[in-house]
């Protein structure tokens, strides 16, 4: 007997998120306390939950202090830090609170010795939250470049290449500031390929990209750089620590959770219910609506011909798609997940037996309060019966207002982790 499609898809999303929760995965990777002090530094959407898990697991009689920055509203409910400080700031565009917290965080690295241990808690979102402009740049400069990058359609690796070169703390600079202390980075990946130099713009990882690469990306996507930013990149003044930098020698990094791990957990959950499950990839990138159409084509092939998979089955994918926005035109409310689903819906045209869920594992799709949405074979018909124009909503990047009147938005709230996009197609 086939499970209820909506309930099954929501269960798979919940399983994927649960696999990446810091409280489940962090404690097993903590080292014993060092001879000196232990300093905790971190940033990301999972930062609050990572700090909570570390504080609970660290020996009560061992020295522990530090500062972690997370997104507004992403502090674990009911938890009050005792030994660590957790500060909330803005994402995806940095704000003054993030700047002040980053300045304080960097100051904590002063006076460290070889007997000390620095544990860095790094997760997606850290690029905006850990915000300290390179010398000569203002916060407003960083904000303007961030907004332009977010609207440009650039991939996450490209965006973070620019961000790290315009930063005084990212691209390995935080780890360099901790020398000569030992640094252990505990990371939760939200990027395709799990490159630690891309996660949160790699504040503790040597950076192989260059100022020239950052300039090329800005030219490619027509990013208008402030004069000071262009000068720093052109001269090479903003270059990052490179592989082999002795200040980063002996540092260790552990990947606590990744998109693939969460997809595998969801696939296992589907199989326990007798449903065949397949993972396409954990690193799919591209324009959200286009990727939605590609997933729809695959679902149709399964539904109509039983190729390349027999029905019933679940097809899973992850990664980070993009939404390219024309800043000169008004846009509605949406995000990568709902735009993916609306593109998928228009391509499927109500294909019988095809259901889909797409949601961000951090619980927030873009800047709206929703994580994503559910798509059913009746979604288009129900929307049109309400007088909605699906194509116009897609063209206006207003995909959330397609799903909201149908009651099909997912609103779980912040998950306190982040392994990026989760997508599931169910063909019955």
C-alpha cells in the first residue's frame, strides 16, 4: 500500500533535517580539553545549535569561552548560554550587529598560545554573519556588493570567492589570526561539493582562489564594485592566505553533516516504507525554474514509461540553485525552493501520480518565513480555479504566492542547521 504522498514527502524532509542537527552529530568529534584554554569561535545559521551542543558536551570543569554569531531567530528555543556568548545578526545581507560581533570575535584571538585550542563552528550563512570589511571598505560597500551578488545568478562558490577577498576575516584569515594556537574546525556543509573553502567563505581554510578570480567574477556578472574594493582587488592587496601558509599548519577540519548524508538518510527512510529511492546528486546547481523543468522531465519519463526508474519511487536531489533577479523590476515573495516547484509544476501540467517537495533545510526559503512547499497533480488546477496566473507569478519571482493560497507552503520555522536545498519527487 502506497503511503499518503504528502505525509511521506514531509517525513523525508524532516528526516533529512534531523540527520544534520548539531545535537546529534557534534559531541562525538570533540577532542579532550587542551593544556591551555579552549576558545570557541563560529558563525552560521546552525551556530546557535552548534554552540548549545558543544557547551553541553564539554567537561564542566574545563575552561571554555568564546563567541558564535547566528542569524536572527536562530537561537535554540529555551536555551541560555552559560559559558559561551551567542549573538544574532542579519542574513543574507550583513548588518551593523554582525560587524560589531565579528570585531569582538576577532579580538578574542589576541594572545593565544600553542597550548590553547580554538574550536571553530562553521555552517552555511557564515558569509553574511561573519562580516568585517577589508581595510578601506565600509559596511555599506559590503552590503551593496552582497545584494548585487544575490541578484546576479552567480553560483555560491563564485559569490563566496568575491566575499572572502573583500573580507578581513574570511578566506583563511580567521585561522591565521589564531596562530600559534591549534585550530579545530567543525563544519556543517551547505555547498555543492562540500568544499570547506566555500562553506561560509572558508574563514579557517586556506584559499586557492585569487583577487584576479574575484575581479573576473564581478565582470562576468556585472557587479558594480566600490572604488576601494576594485583597487584592493586589482593591486592584490586583498589577497587571502594560500595553501601552505605556515599559520594554518596542523589545523584540523571535521565535516559533521553534508547534503549527501541527509539525502541518504531520507532515502533509507523511504526504503523502510517499501518505496524505492534514488539520489540524483547532492550538488545540483543552476537556475531554479530550469532545474525544476529538468526534474519534471525525469518525473514524466518515470510516470509514463517506467524509465529510468520503475514506479512507485522517490527521487531525491540537493545542492543550491539560483534565482536571477532584475534589480530594476519589482519582485514578489519566493525563494529557490518555491521557484523550483513552480517551474516544475508548469512543466508537469498536472501529470497524474507526480508529487514533489522542495525546501531549504535551514527552514527559510530565501527571505520569506516559509521553508518551501508541496506540489501535487492538482496544484495548477486549484491555482487557476482561484484566479491565479502561474506563469505571471513565476516571471515576477512571486512563487510563494502561488502556493500560499493553496495551503501548500511549508512553515516549520528555523531548523537550527543548514545542508541546503532538499528536493523530493514522488511518482506513484
